[in-house]
């Protein structure tokens, strides 16, 4: 978590917009525990992890949308979603990730 906060601070000091993504719900088997976090800056750089790689790309895309709109977003990925399966969410569970801009 310190790595995430250090990245946020460094990016903000450099003038970047930053979004924070956090695991807020896990049902069944999930790749990360509640509270796992990842920060994304407006250049698409990432620090931390919310899924160990299986849905990180989709979370980065959602974070960039959040940064462009300023509106927080709750994303849900499940094994049964075609998109989640194609992204590699094969753990069999459901993961909910809340993404918000960091001010």
C-alpha cells in the first residue's frame, strides 16, 4: 500500500491526475483481498494491483475514463462475464472495484 501512496504523491507533485482503484467486494474466489489498491495516472502508468493481472487492463481503461469525467465508477468482474473471461478472470469469483479520482 505504501508503494501506491508513494506513486500518488510523486505523480501529483509532477502535475498528473491520478485515480485510485480499490477492491471493495469479493464473492467466491478472488485474486486479491478486500482493500487491495492500484493507482493510475493520466498517462496510464500504474502502481499497485487489484487483480494480480487478470483484469488490470480493464481497470486501467476504467480509471482513465474516471479521470476524464471526474465521476467515480464501480466495476464488477465475474467469471461468467465474457469480457472477464477473455481478460483472464478465471478464479471463478466476482470482484468489485471502486475507482475514484484522487484530489
